C-alpha cells in the first residue's frame, strides 16, 4: 500500500517541525527568530508558523518563550541571580517582554516568584520541583490573588 503524495509531504513537514522544536529546546538561550528557524528547514516563515501551530497548538515564538520561562523559573528558584540576570541568561533581550510573558504563564511576576519559589520547593528534588512548577501554556495561569 502506498501513501498519497499529500500524506508523504505532511510526514516530511512533521519531521522538519520536530527538528525546529528540538532546535528551540536546545538553543532557547540563543537569539532565535522565526525567520532563522524557517531558513534552517528551508521553509518560509509564514509556512513554518502555520504548520507549527497546526502540529503543536502554538506558534514557534510562543513555544520558544515557554521554554525560556521554564528555564527562568529554575534559575529564579536557585535564588542567586537577579530577575534581570535571569532574563538575559535565558535569551530574552527585553526585561519588559520577559516579565509580561512570565506573568502570563506563571501567574505572578518573576520577582514575586523568586521570593516565593525558594520556600515552596525547599527540600524537593530538582526534577520534582521542575515538574510541579512547570508553567501553564496559552495564558491559562490563574489570576493572581491580591492581598
């Protein structure tokens, strides 16, 4: 049984999209943009964005920022770096964008998270802390409660 040309092309595209996702996972702290990612797999930026969203449920940029926020959460839990140092360490070039996206995903600003996280994960193995504190995607974080 042979597959149709459309199915074969879809499978090739999925393999390329996994390569893009793997590159984002590996190089999240590097300066990456959709155009550079698209060039790496010989696609246009628009096609990459559409197909990535269709395959993984979010845009390449959103996926990249989620990876950066996850890494930032780990660095903030350590407590030895400032929020600004963490912002630049994870590959963000704008503290404002970093703080906004962090707040959207985690539900609290990075400075508040830094203060609260070290106590919340004290004594917890890092692999468990990472899973427990993993950010929620697509702006699903519960609204912050103001005291």
